[in-house]
């Protein structure tokens, strides 16, 4: 792959799209950086694998939902299947945004743009960030780092 | 006798600088019922007769943890001769008010009647004490404010007492104990909190126990253990209030911890915060880190302050809590925590001094402003 200096907003092919089935995840590495890649009902999401707390592997965490409440004693679930829980201390992160739910003001993990691109497109080299859009095509999962 | 008719705006208190250079509001001084006999004029006919015929008037409602003969119960110069500490108005005026030049002092009357299993006798006693406080203290000393004493075993009757006092703005908070029958976060208490928030009355959690449960994990043997363990019970209560979601339900309600020792709080919050991050889904109504909730809703009176004086401990507390809004000046008169006027564990010149003496009390007790002429402290 490329050197880290030239990585800004570079597309990286990290997997074959049908290699990660809906509900599955894969730990990938780009320039030494571990990234947890999730297939959520056909949509792909990528977040930094290291929990900002003590660097537990989020890819090994349990994927669940967000317990929410409008008032004490009332419980409801939202973000069904979209919240990853660090296997070490249970910190929760939204895999769509990297947003932490255990201290939203202070803690988040980096999230990365992902897309599934057609094989031919990848030969065109890096896309500019401002024009790159997540496209759902086929063949490859691409992370925009 | 309970209304504000004799306390019009014309007689509103003017704030004047005290001995530390700023106007001072002393948020915890103690007054004591000299004997149950003193409450007899404040009972209705039924209870007057019942107290006489059952000998209740000869019962001392001294709290077990508040032994009047203990040295700490009163400084030698603040201890009246042949009377209960805190029962002498002149001594309180001289020691607590004039002695520190305090413009206002908030009086807590710790009285064992709150503990009775008979809800009705407890309520009759609380009503009598609050009437007695009004007539014997508030009406005689315009610088005094007081807490509403409520029966702790009856939510319904506690609310009745709060409603009875609410129109008298000299009652500025509701008094509860650090160790009652159950944890204070539990929903059974919430109607009390609803009434308190509606009337802008903070809840004062004061050291003290009904001994319905051991003060520690079991029953200790010594008064020493009992006194030290009070601080642990405050931790329990703060944890309960946060986890049960009291502050989600009553965001404007403040809880004031009195005689808590203060300095345990930052270490305790580290544990609250750390653990919450991992088990948040259990209490999903807690949407902010517990430390933030505590910072906004919990206040602590200053004395006794568990750290060496002038050691930087107050500043460290403020730094660790990321807030200079939490500490409220108190002397804890007549209790013996310091000599002379050495009630401030920081230098009088510290920026924290004015916050603790004046700003924080005014922010914590909104009703204080209603009996104060604050034109001079608007800045």
C-alpha cells in the first residue's frame, strides 16, 4: 500500500464485498492502523478498532442495541444492532458514527467512510475527499482513510 | 404565626460584609429543642392530652448519634450552662451570627421525633417543632432561616408539612437524614422531591441515622465508628440519587449534604464514572456522566472539612470537581470543629472565599433572595 504520508483521503480496498456477510465483521489493517469493518444489513461501516479507553479490540466486542429511556423506570431499545460494546470494559460506540454512549461529550472512536466500489473504479487512484461519495456498487469494500 | 405578615420586604435583611471581608451566609447552624415539654404549647388539644397522659412529654427525642454531652457536640465557649447545646438563642447570636458577622444563618434542628414508627406522632412532633422554630427563633432573630422538619416515615405527611410551611420564605430547605429507612433515590420519596422542587426548597441531607439499618455493613461497637461511618452513608445516598434518576426527574432540585466531611466526594465520583461507562444500559435514564450530574445538583456545607486547614485541599476539591459552585460556608455551630473563627480552610483572600460565603448559598437557596435586600450585592 501507500506510505502513511500520502494516506490522506485515500481509498483502500480492504475486502471483497461478499466476504463479509450481513451481521459479520472483519478486522482490517491500513498502514498499521487496525480498523473494525462491519456489515450491517448490507451497509458497511468502519471504525477504529482500538477502544479509546484502553485499546481493547472493538472488533471482538458484542454488537447490540442502545438502551434508551425517556424517564427513570422506562426502558426502550434504539439503534438496533448498531452499537458495539468493547469486550474489556463495556464502553459502547455507535458503529455508524463512532460516537460513544458512555460519555458522549468526551469520548468517541474514529469512524471511516466506507463504500462498495466496482473493481474498475479502483484503478483510477485516490479520490478527492470533497467529491468522494459512498457508493454501493459491488465487488469491493473501500475505506476512505 | 407562621405567615410572612411580620416579615414584609421592609424588614428584608441587608447583606453586610462579615469578618472574612464578604457578606456571609452560614448554611448549617444547629438549634435544639431544650426538652419535649417546650413543644407542648404547639400541640393541638388531642396531642397535648395524649402527650401528658402517655408521658411522651417526658421523653427525650435525642438522636442516638447526636449525644449532647459528647465534646464535639459543642465547643466549650458555645456550650450553654445546664442546657442542651444549641438551645440558647443569645449564644447562637453571639457565637454564630455576630462572631462571624454572618448576615444569614440557616438553622437545622435535629430532632428524634422524625424517627418514630407512629407516623401521626412523628408528624405532630415535626409540626410542633416547626411552629416552635418559627416562634422562638425565626420571629426573634431576623437573620435566621430554617429547615422544614418532616416525618421521615410518611411521604404523605411529610408533604403536608412542606405545604404548611411553604408560604413562610424563612424556611429555605427540607431536612432529611443521611440514614433513614431506605435510600433517598428510591421513587417512594419522589413526591417529597416534587413538592420541594415546586417550592424551590433544596433537600438537606444531614448526618444522622434512624438506625433502621446498621450504619456500616454490620453493627459497630463504638460511637467512633458511627461518627466516621456517616461519611460513607453520604456516598450511598449520592449514588442512589444519581442511579435512580432523581435528577432526570427533578433537574432543578438541589441536595445539600451537611456534615458530610466533603473530601471523600472526588474519589467516590471516579468510581461512579468509571463503572457507569461499562454498565450504562442498566440505568439508561442517566445520559450524562454521573460526575456532571453531581456537580450540578449536589452541594456540601463546609464544616467539618476532612483535611488539614490551609493545605490546598479546598482548592484541590474544586479542581477535581471542576466546579467552585459546590461548597457552602458553614460553621456547624455549636459543634466543635475549629477554634475561634477559623472556619475557613482557605485564605480569606482566596477567590473561593466569596463563592463559598455568599454566591453559592444564594444560588443554592433561591428562597433566600425573597427575604433579602440584595440591591447592594447585585454586582
